């Protein structure tokens, strides 16, 4: 895949990232390290204000969960990691764009992200909006110019566009804004987060598996895993927002309660929210067991996510 500046966009040898890791944290670290290398190469070079804002927002740390899910799904479906580097970068570009816009005064109005000033504070609101817009379009450029066959490229583009758009992440954000200050039912809250959080998580799993010959037969299990994981991850995030401090979170703690956001602890209470996390976490493991060889790489990531809950 060309980066437009000559040479390969993703000059990382997949052999540097062995399939078998000694610990779960080694596995996640390998995926994170790979992502940092390839992501830096597919962003525009530093030196211009827009490019600097894009790089600031995207290379500023984070858990890299969505990229890790792409890579873990690829490993479990025996897909070479260099075949899905573009998808991993696309997911992280879309996620970064969503965080930029989410932090704006018109949205969550948060001055802190990943332990440092949000993009609109480090630059300005106009630059932040344009950086988010540019990262959004970059994601689909990366997928359209990946080394995959055209049919696989189109499949990834279709899934990611649906996940990021009005039926997925953006739609979930809109429903969350409308519901702020009112009280949702549990079903309504889950519908909000199925779009806002879960859609990109489901898309990451599919994008990692799409190049595999046996992808189609495992689509229902990937959907089930992504749906349960999206809810579990959001519950854990809500619990952390209610119990952790800003230093631990890397963003302003307690903002959900201050803004009247609908969260699982607010609706259910902390103990019931923790119990719900346990339920959905079990569903993720059951869905992963239906994937090839019971998906050891994905199950290792699920175990790490289990540890996020306080």
C-alpha cells in the first residue's frame, strides 16, 4: 500500500509480532506497538497545523482497543497482520476523530483527554473540527488503498461506514445528547451504547476477519461477541467514571454525573452495574468460543478488559 510519499505505508514485518505471547499483556503490547508504528506512517507528516492536530489527537496514547481487536481477530482467523494494518489504522483514525468532536464545547465540553489538553484546547476549536473531519476521511482512504482484494476492501468499507454513521456511532451520540437530563430505561440505554460504543467494536472484529476464507460462517458469532463486548466495555467505562480520579482516567472524572448523562451506575447502582458487567463479560467468552480454535487471541484481550472493572 502506498502512502503517497513513495515506499510502503506500513513497513512493519509481521514476523516481528509472533502469534504466541507469553502473557496477555505481552499480546496487547505487541498489538499496540505495531499500531503505533504503522499509524505514524499513514498520518500526514508533521509541520502544518492541520497535520499537527491530526497527529496530536491520534498519536497521543490510548488503549488502542479497536486496533487490538482487529489484530486479534486476524490472528484467530489466520490472516497475516500486514493484511489488516490499514483496517487497524482506520479504526483508530475514526476513534480519534470521534474523541476530538466529543470533547468540543458543543458536545461533552471536556478540556482533558488521555492525560493532556483536548485537541481544541491544544489548538483551537476550528482546527479541532477540521482535524476530526480529516481523520474521518483518512480512515476510508486507508481502506480503499489497502493491499486486500477489491471485494474485501469494499466489505471493510461498508462495515466501517455503517458502524461510524447515522445507524452507528454518530447516531448513538445523537441519542445520548437528546437523552441527557432525562432518565432512560435499560433497553434504551443499551440502544444508545450499541451505536455510540458498540458499533466500532463490532466493526473492528469483522474487519480483522473479513480477509479469511471462513469469515462468512463466523459472522453471527462475531456479531454476538461485538454486541456483548460493546455493552461490557461501556459498563466498565461508566463504573470507572464514577469511581476513579482524573489522573487514572486521563480525562475529567465524574463528568457523566455532572452533565446528567445516562450511565449504568446511575440507572442500576454500582453493585448492579458490576453484576451486569459480569453477565456481559460471560457472553463475550461464550461468543468467542464459537470462533476458530475458540479464538485464543481475542479471549486474551477479553481477559484484559475484564480487569478494567473496579
